[in-house]
């Protein structure tokens, strides 16, 4: 176990290095120039070249990469081109909001998805099962930004139950209740697609397992159906679900970009969109590195969780 | 059971960790104004930013020597109470107001003026390395020296006469900052500005809000709102919903599709105002067939500007007849916009030897500062031109790519706009149309050259008398009408929507957002 963990952690290095090279190249080779965008249509050639030089953008690409990487290795992600603020501080401040949103969405989609899956599987073709099937198709095929807007119009504009944007009320807010109210719509929007996937998967795996011999044995022992499904069958059905939850965590981190933009959630996604539009290279690179790091750790955690769920799995 | 308690404890700890240190907002107050911006400000030092949102917030904190009048871009005294211009137009001497202090308590004086401008143009200045000043050359490239004559007198020496210098001194880049604060905060000054303005900088929660607090000893008048909170809400529907549900008091940049809905809404007031802006379709005047002015006239007749303003912009544009803002001192009131007349367009094309039209390409940015609805507008223009036999291929690009491509001089036609933020005709006609400003050196991306027009503009820079300048600019506009460099499309009508409790707000033609005039009911 210890050696496995060490090996996985050592692999982090090459993975992050690869991510950094790809992000760096994609950003720098795509057309559009930060100086040009910052200065806008009023810029003279002189202004643009002066700013490019000041930003170090007139150096050859490999030089720029090496210089940046050198700083990154010392824990310095550089300064944002537009905001001139240290990238690390900006990203970490914003990442807390993203993590809160993603974690809540993951919790919602996992708990909601597994519950729906279990309900459907234990009563196949019942009303609950059919409703959940229809809901799943709806949820999976709906773009999150559209769902977000619909929820916003219903719950904020028409019903007036929940705030439409932000993380706290601009004035008079700040408490946990205020936070949860602001979190509700974005978290549901973000969770919807994942929840349906998890529900479908849990349903089909659980249906398979409920037909197996050990389940018949458990029933023959006289266990109540609840115990059969929840204690015996579900635990075995959860392995594929956990894998998917791990993958979904990554999707949720990525999908948060759209949800954050719709709901003005002050996370790393809105920061990254601004960064991309302005070609703020250090800022976007910093955001992607941090997201990649979290994603890799998430996958590691999921792998370790297998062993907890199924004692037969061992890591050597 | 034990394990379950462990997990719920861990979850609670995580929640607390994530929410800890969250900003505690001040208690709801009847005198707090909440403004919704389209995007978050980048920084708040107007000399270091180039975007509208940053300027709209930053300019509440710092002020300029000369300013715009309340409802126009006519120049009035600001931090300077008066000024004199040397006969040769090479020296501007400002008499400063006395007894004004920066928000940090240090005095506003001639040294502060010298500091604020010199930090941008003098590479040896101790504050020069503390920021990047993107428009230093554009605005102050013509400044040879700034001299503090005494505590309350400052003189600007120019390299060559430039009649629009006063208009330049109204720009955000010409704001006067507290030298003490700028040196103390260093690179962080841009996110914690200190000036003499109606509001003091209070706090900035990244991604969430910028908080300004009232300057209770503001020199001009007592400010009636205690606090202004700016919130970035990018999504149009979210901004609108927040306004209608009371989360925001005022929003700017209402999307055209929402205008009708807001105009008749009982809870909000919609205000409109023509801004110092122009949206145009540039020709490459050096390429065939655009080198023939009959072709350029023809295309001006071929486009239905009224339809664009009515159907695409839903009234958030005013049809343009040239680059100068209508009904300002430099405007040639005798000119009318080119009427929509496809018949005449066809005739002119035939005269130019193109009876069956021609094919060309039009470069359009997907979005961009001041670009309104570029793709929808260009699509109408495309179909208008098709009707007179001109086949246009639209090429849409991302803003940064678009600007870079225009420097290649390969464009046939392109859609672009210009926010001069001032009514001074020099600040729109000279950069956009004088032949010394051809891209890539300057912003004349249409590569327009008209010798007489060049002469008139140069002459107008040398006379400081406004009436004489106006005469020259009127001639310049008549020349442009006869020999059009672009298809003139529209001037943006800016919109603001605000709740009924907001009183005394007026949109300003410079696109500034002057919330200091607001009182709350």
C-alpha cells in the first residue's frame, strides 16, 4: 500500500509536467496576443511592442517556458498579465469557491444518483423507475448553462425563493444560510447531468447483482429485503459507481466553468474564462495546473477507495 | 456508529474550512447602492487599465485636473480651477484648487500632478516600474515636461501644439494619484487606489465585489450615498434577474433583447443616452475596387442603417453620418446620413465600371469592447450588399486575433468601433483617418488618405480657438461625406436600468458611470 502510494505520487511529476507543456503550447500557439487585447483598437504599434517587451512576450517560446517553469518549481506561478497580481494567490482564493461548488454538486449527484438507482432497481418498471428513466434522459441531454438559466428564471425571478447570482448577498449577507441559498441553484445545475449518469449506472449494476446467488442465499436466510438490497447487494454494486464518481468529479470541475459563469460564482472557472479571453497566459496556466493537480489526487483517492469497498482488492 | 460520527465531523470541518474567512458583508443599509457590472474590473488605477469596467469604478476614487460637464463632454474645471494656454499652444498652465486632501490625508498639490504624469512617461521615475502604463505614449507622448511652478501651479510643456490637449487631460490616465500611497503600495497600488474623488476605496473581494465608501469631505458637494458595491455579473439574464428581485440597484449594458421588457417594467427605469462612440464598416481604401470613391459611396447607400438600429440593436444605436458625435460643438449639422437607396447604389457601381457588382470579404470580431452585436449587424449588411450585387463572405474571428490580423493590411472590409469618450473631433478623426496614422503605426486601419482632409486636421490641431477649430472640423466632415472612408453605421445608445429607489442618476456620453450624483429613496 505504502509503496503503491509512493509510486502514484512520483507519477504526479511527469503528469503535471505534461499538462504544463500542453497548456503552455495551446495558449501560446493559438492566435491572439495579450498586449493587443489589453490595448484594444486604440493601440499604436509602438504601444503594443513596448507592452510585449515589458511582459517578456518577445522572447522565443522555449525561453519563456523555461523561465516560467523555473519559477513554478519554486512555488511562484508568476503575475497575471492583466491584473498584475500574483497568480497563486488569485487562484487559491478563487479555488475555495470552486471546491465548495464542486464538492456540493458531487455530494448531491452521488447521494441523489445512488438513491434513485436503488429505488429504480428494487422496483423495476414501477412508476418511480419510469420517472427516474425519463428524468435521466432529460438531465443527461440538457446543457448545464441552459438548465441554469431555466432554474434561475423559475426560482429567482418568478418564485423569488433563491438568489440568482453570486456567493453572498452584496450587503446584509455573509452567514451560512446566505451561502447555502446562493449555493443551491448552481450546485443543482452542476449536479444534474452527473446525477442521472450515476442513477442509471447504479440501477443496472444493482439489477445484475440482485439476480446473483448470494442474494438468493441472503433472502433464503430470511433477511428483510431492505437489508438484502442495502447491506449485501448495494455494497457490491458500488464499485463501478465509485469509478464513475471519480471521473465525474473531474467533469464537475470542468463543468463548473459554465455554471460559475451563469451564476457569477466567484470560482476559478470565471477567473479562467477572463484569463482565456485576455490571453492572460500565466493566469490560465496557473488555473489549469491547480485543477490538474486536484483531478489527479481525486483519481488516486478513488483508487484507494476500491480497497475499502472490496477487501479482495489489494495494492502491492 | 463511531465511523459515521467521524465522517459527519469531517464533512462539517470541510464546510467550515471552505466558508471560514468568508467576507462578512456590512449590514443592509438604506444608503448602500449595489451596481451590477458586465465584468469584474481588472485593476482600479485608471492609468494602468484599458477597459470600461475598471475605469467606471476607478474614476470614482481619482479625479483629473479638467473634467467633463454633467451632461456633455464639454470641458469644465476639475481639480484645476483655471488654466491658461500659451499663444504658441506649447504650454498649458493650470491653477490648482487649494485645501483639497487625498483620502490618505496628504495634500493635493502641484508635486502630486507632476508625480502622476511623470510616473507614466519617464522611465527613470521611481514609480515607473511599479506599473505598466499602456496608454502613456498615446496620451502623453507629446508632453515634454511637467513643471511644478509653486504649490498650486503646474505647467505642461508640449513637444508640438495640440489643440485637443485639454480633452486628453480628462482621460483616466490623467488622473491625479496620491504619491505617498502610490509609493507605499507599490505594485499593489492598482488594487488599492487613493485619490481625491467622491468615494474612497474600501475593499475588493475577488470575483465578488468592490466596495467604495463615501468621501465625507468631498470638495465638490456632499455625497449622498454611504457606500457603493460593484458586483460583476456576466450573464445577462442573471444581471436582469438580480435587478428585478432587488439584488442590484443599477445595471449598465442592457442587452438589446431586454430593452423592450425593461422599458415597460413597473419596478425599473430604463435610461438611454448616445455615447461618444462610432461603429463603422471600414474599407481597405488602398485596394481595388475600394480605391474608387463611387464604390464607397455606393455601399453607403446600399446599407439600411435604420433597419440595423431598429431590428438588431432595438434602439440602442443612433444612425451615424460620420465619426463626430451629433449635436456637439464640432458636428456638421448640415449633413444627413446616407439614405438607404439601393437603386442609387447600383447606378454608382455601374458608373465605377462594376455593373454586375463584385465579391469581397468582411472581417468581423465575435465580440469586443464597443462592438455592440457585431455578427448580427454584419449579417444584415451582408444581405444589403448582396441586393446590389456585392457578394460578401463573412469571416468571424475572436477579438484578439481580429485586432492582430488588421495589422497585416490584408483586409478588404472590416467591422470596428471607436470609443473616443470625448466629443473633441480630434480624438476620433485624427487617429482613425489621418494618413500619418495608417496601421500598423496608428489606428487608421482603413488606410484612408485624403490630402485636403489631412491638411484640415493638422491645421485644426494648431489653433486653440474652439470656434475656429469647429469650422475646420465641419469642412473635414463634408470631405468625408463626399469621399467616405467607411460605411457609417451607428453611435451606441448606452442604456442603464435602475430600481425606483435610485434618484438623480444620469448616463454620461463619455461612458463614465457617475454614481456620485445618486441619492437613494
